[in-house]
């Protein structure tokens, strides 16, 4: 009995094990594999040119079919599909023994924009010029035709065709537009040319071509400018100012003297206006007309810092100290003389030993390398610069120091010793004061 019970227990245990094993097994046939859904490159979107779209499928050995008209895919894919207009691309992949992929779909919008002609350019560029300009127009698009106008209107395909440089002799606005068949016309280019013809330079002016020189302390670079080869004469001063303040009035064509720095400024602006030039000097915010400047402004030397200079104006002005020194040394033709034009002072200067206590006719001694006279001796010459007690600071800037109580004078005079007539000597003087040994010479900007 006990053995039968044990056998029954064994049989039950075996059945339980078999049941557990059978529960872990599939009881149906396995599902078929499904082909991966195709993908597109480039992806769907909006494009400005035709697209070559590649279709790929991640399932090895799958065959891809496509359509571009929105229908069910039926055309076998063998290479990139060209989409030249807006279309819906569909694709499906198949493989024997596998379930077909899902249908992939992509929308391509093709907005083909014509190429645009490059905007024309002008040479020389727009700006203000002192003489007539021949303006060339160019376009970077090969085969483009440029049409232009000079009356401010918008260029069209019916406007004059550009074929050669346009001569601009008065203030003019040129507009230009590029055209090419099948292309979008360019943007309109516009350039305004202002022609301010510079009045003739007086015959007695010398061009000092720009250059770099050593002033004894540092190298200074000077731009080109025109300077009077003579000290300003009494006759020239009287023609503009209506009076002759000079002491040495008996000298034929003698230099003007007894003129303060302030009155040299007035002379420059008044002569500029008389000759149709733009005055260089302004007093605070009172403009360039000395007649409208504050009453008695020129009697106080402290007012000298209220004067400003427009360095780009084409009117007359005093040379800067560095311009004066560069010209006195002979500019780029300098021979390195001690005095302006010679190492022998008597050849080029009226000074204490030979002047006889009077000024002399301008240009009656030898000229320097540039054909400029009397930059040593005869009368001191006032220049633009503020006198700085530290010349190393004042002489490193072409426009000089920015503060100080006095203005600079250069060149020596009829009462000077030889050492104060050298091109390197610096003197000073209050702006409101005058002396019968002090005059000036003038200059103008070079175009």
C-alpha cells in the first residue's frame, strides 16, 4: 500500500513538470518578418531647384517600388528619382517571404526662382570731387546688360545702355540696373557725384608733396599741400583787409608785419570768401565769418583756443608748424641745410648782420630747394600751432599741441641772430599781440 502511494506521488510530480515546460512554449507558428519602411534623401520640403531623391530600405535584399503622382507605388526603384516640379513621392519595399513594408510618403514643393543679376558697381565711387570724373559701371554677371539714368529716374530695359565711361562734370546721380534674359534684374545701384571744381592755385604757390621727415625729435608724416613761395606782402594784405598795418611801408613789395595771429586768421577767412573758397577757421559755434564773432574777441589772447580749423576745407590758412618746417627744409628734395636753402645764412636770409634794421622785398634772397623764399629771416612767420613748453609733445603731431597760452612763430627775422634763423628754431608769441618783425605766409590744401 505504501509503495502504491509513492508511485502515485511520482506520477503526479512528473505531470506537473511536463505541464510547466509546455506552458513556456509557443503553441502557434511564428509570424512572417516585415520589410522596413523606405526613407527619402533629401527629406520632403520646399526647394528652389529640382531635386534628385534617393530611396533606401534598411532590409537587405528588399526591392523598392515608387510613384510620384500620388498613386500606389508600382515603378521599380533603380536610382535617384528627379523631382522637377511639386510632387508627392511614395515608396514601398517588398521581399519574398516577408510582409511588405508600410508605404512611405513625402511631399516636395519646387519653387524654381530665376537667378538674379549682380548689382552694378561704379568706379570711382560716389563722393565729392574737384574735377570732372569719368565713371565706369561694371556688373559681375557674365552676359548681363547694364542700363542707366543720370536724371534720378529708375533704370529700365529701355534706358540708355552702358557701353563706355560716363563723363560727370557737374553734380549728378547715376542709377544703374543689370538685365539678362531668363534672369531676375539686379537691384538698382545709385551713386551721387558732387563736383566742386577747385579754383586755380595762385601762380606764386608751390606744391609741397607729402612725405615723412625727422623734425629733430621724431619722424612726422605730412600730406601734400600748397604754400605761398613768398611771405604775405603789404599789398596783398591791404587788398583783402582794406588797410596796411606795417611799420616798414617804404619797402617795395615788402612783407606785411605788425599783424597779430588773430588778424592772420581773419585775413585767411576773408580772402577765402572773396575767392569763392570754403573758409578754414571757425570761432566756437559762431561759424566762419569773423564779422559775426563776439565783440572784441581778438583783443584777448586767451581766446585763441576758441579757434578751430577745418583741415579739409579748400580755403586759405596758416601752415601747421610741421608743414612749415617740412617746406623750409625743402620737403622731399631737402639737402639738410641749416637754414632754408643753404648752410650760408647770407645767401638766403635778411637778419641782424645784413638787414640794416628794415625788412626787404620778398624773394630778394635765394630760394630753397622747393623755390620758396625767406623761410629764414626777413620777418617771423606765424603758424597755426599752440606753443607747448614740451616741444617733444608738440612736434610729434602734424597738427601740434592742443593746449598752451601762446602760438608758434618760425624762421627768425631782420633783428634775429643767425641761430634763431635756422629751420629748427621755435619761437612763440601771444595771439592778440603784434610786432613790426612778425608777419606770415599762407597755404592751401592739396586736392
